[in-house]
């Protein structure tokens, strides 16, 4: 076999991941330094969660009472959100929206031609704008190109490079390595600073099946601190009729969808009497699951009462969903509604960072889902993610650029390069191992059980033991070609994220947001206004620490510090 | 299920689907100058290939490509 080709790049700031946060990070960095590069494993404008977002973005405007907005976001995020981040996002987002409009992003408008705002998931005072689906990311791609930022596409970054050559590292981040998923060439990036924006642990959900937590996993391996993992929603993929994956929930919620159980009861009225079907994501998930587990399933979604103008708006804002709707005709019939598990929306989970997007590793900045959206709490209101991608992305890029100016050069170590190259390509050398597709099903069968939603010490240990068995099979993971090699490396990352989720879930002995402990069925505001922070201790071990959340200085806090019943109590199984 | 095929009669070999697919399921048959579905099991049913194909050559159905696991009922 001929020697493998290696391509080497040098830059000031390397942005990994080309969704909304990554493109903003690249643009934000370019304001301060010339040499910015953006790398993505697929194609910018066609990839990432933002391409398939439900067209909803949180949008404060001049004149809104931002103190009310802040308190609402903290409340809906179950008081584990970072108020400093919320304030930064709310104050900077109006300017971002002005810029997006100038660049050509299409938003819905009212009859007077002004930006139309509405409510969707869990909004009372807070409001969202509606943008036109995939068009948004086409504009972002154009803007990156206009700024003169080179794109390196179809390159999967697999690991970060560290100044001491170690993983986990006590040094700083000096670049990254990966491979071209078509030619197979090894890719080496020397960078004075890195913005990780390749987040999202979505498993097989919706349109974004390649969101496998690559950013979180590679950060973890390099020694970055991870938090919020227990709040990763253990279910994301909304499924119609048990075979069609769908997206756009935020806007169906805003348009007034009904969820009914097999007895025809609108059950969300029991669990969330005020917001009903517009409740937080976690409450919807847990309520649907509880209805089914307690024998009142299946659950149906009913949109038959939507007016024709709502469907017209969806045709503009949610073109992908409407393509399916033309087949399923939800205006004529109610549809069985489920979610698959083993798919995860890790919006509140990621690499710990401060309001300058800095992590515990010098030179490593995070944005988008890798950052875990620190203001989001357990997943507060719809559209917060996208606002955080814009504001947080730009800030991560800007701060990474300023840091890069303090570094003379990025020195990488040869032996780390050799070690990482060997590990990345290893699945290619195995001919009779397990295929990525087969391993993926095994992972889903272990992590997709009811205990992933309704958690107990015993259930979590069952999942962790199952994951450990799969981890033991990893060395035999085989790939036939470079495309499969990408899938193999993705699964390695996905498995690492799942393990972190259930490690953190075992530690948090209370119920909050999507984290529902049947053996601790209360939100404990006395002992658990804390973050669970995980870090690689090397040798496959996870180090853990707890950090209090400084709620004492926040304007939004629980009425009383006590144990309260969650909105959706664990199911009663007969 | 999901992506089925590229209609050979209609495909002009422009490569749009190969270039765009977020899941990288297409490859180009260089000899025939036609795109084909190389990794059907990876399709995420995002409809982007269908929407962007200038010849209307993409054949897909809206149901998911992969086995789904449901935690209850």
C-alpha cells in the first residue's frame, strides 16, 4: 500500500464545524485576524442542526423588558441556566438580527412589513422570529465566502492537538487532525487557537444523523471539562406513524397543536395547565412517555384545526416538513406520535465555558451545541439555541482571534501526530470486525430503553454496563472505505458522549427538566442548584466534581429553596 | 425506504447531489457520468437532493432508512 498522503494547513484560528455557530465564529474571528479557516465533515449550508432548525429564533427587540425575559428563561430552564450568558445573548441578539436581515436572511413579516414575532415552545413574555428553513444557512455560507474565509469541506476532524502532546492535556490546544472522507488523505491543522463548533449529539434523529457529539468527545479526550450531560434529552427524533422522522415542533406548538392519548384526552392539560402543548420540551417528552407507559397510548398529534394560512406559512418556513405533510395530510387526520430514543438532543450539554467562550484549556473556545448553551438551563424556551449560536459563535470567534494574537506560533509534537493517525485509520485495517451500522443498532438497543427516560440507579447502571460491553467491542470496529471510516469514528464519539450522559445522570440524585429520577422524584433546590462537571482522568476513567450555581446573585431564582414535585411525575407502573 | 436511486435516464451527471448530501450517500460513476446511491443506509431523508436536482432524477420515499428503536408500546 502506498504511503498515505498528508495535507498540512497553518492558521491563526481554526473553526471546526460549519453550522450556524461555526459560520458566525469564523466571521467573528475574521474581524480581528486574517488567517481564519473553517472545516466541516460535510458541506456548509447543507449540514449541522441549524440547517434543519424549526425556523424559530429567539428575538428580543428594543423596548422589550429584558429583565422579564431573563427571569422567564431562568425559570423555564429550571434555574440551572447561567444568567450572565442569558444577558449577553439578549443584549447582543437585536444587532445580530439586523445584520442577518442585511445579509439576506428571509424572515416572516406582518401585514405592515415589520418582522413578525410569535410564541412557540414555552414562551410567555419571550418571543421568536420565524426564518425560512435552509435558506438561512445558504446566506451564512455566502457570508463566510464574502469574508474571504477558506472552507475545507468533507474533512472529518477526529482529535485536537495539544502543546504537550498528551490527551488529556495539561497544556494548550495547538491544532487538530482528521481525514478527508472521500480521498482519505490525513489532514493536519496547526492553529494558534481553535473554536469547536461541531456539537450536537443527535444520534439518529431527524435530518441530522451525522451529529454524533464529535466536538464534545474530542474536547473531552483532550482534557476539557464537560457539564450539563445529564440534561441531554434522551429522545429527540419525533416520529409520525412510527416510520417518518419529522422536524418543526417548535412552530407546531406555537400554532396550537393538540396531543391526545388513546382515550382522546388532551393530557398536557394535566401536566402543564397554563402552557399545555406549548410546554417545555422535556415536559412534552416525559408526558408522552408517561401516557404510554401507564397504558394510555398511543399518543396522537392533531393539527386538523390549523387554518390554511398556518399551512401556507409552514410551506415557507418548514419546507422539509411540508414535503412529508403533503404525503401524510395532517390537515385531514390525526397522526400517531412517538419519539425514538438512542437519539439525543444534547442542547444543554457540552464543554464548560465562560462568557468569553473560554474553556479550561487555553486556546480552546467553544460555540453552538458544543458549548452546551450555558444560559439554556435544562432547555428553556424555543429558539434560544439559535440565538446562542449567533451571539455565542461570534464571541467565540472574536475571543479566539484575540488569544491567537498573543501566540507566536503553534508547536505540534510528532509522536502525538503518529499516535492519532494510527488510531483514526485503525478500522480500515480490520477486515472481519463489526460494521458501524451493526454497532449503531447495538448502541440504540442499549441506550434506547425506557430507563433512559425514567431513570433510577439500577436502570442507569444497566445502561452503563451495556455501554461498557459495546466499548469493549470498539477495537474490532471495521470500515471498508473512508466513508465508513467516518461513520466508525463518529460512533466512537457518540458512545463516549452516551457514557458521559449516564455517568452524570447517576450522580444527580434529583429530577430536573428531562432528567427524571424515579428514585428521587423531586426537584431539589436545596442541594442540587449545582453543575456536575466531568473530565477525563486518563486511562478511560472519568473524574467528577460538583460546582454550585451562583443563584444568590441572579435576578431569577426559585420562590423557595425546597424540594418540589416535577411537572411530570414518574409513571406508575401497574 | 428513504433514498432509492438516481434515475439513470434523467441524470445529467452534474454532481449536485454528490456535492450537497449532508450524509455523503452519493458517488459519481465516472465512466457512465451518472450519480448513484453508494450508501443508502445513511440517508437522513432531508429531501435536499430531491429539491436541488435540476433534472428531477432523485427517487426517494419519506420513511426512515434505519431501524428505529422505541422505548415503549
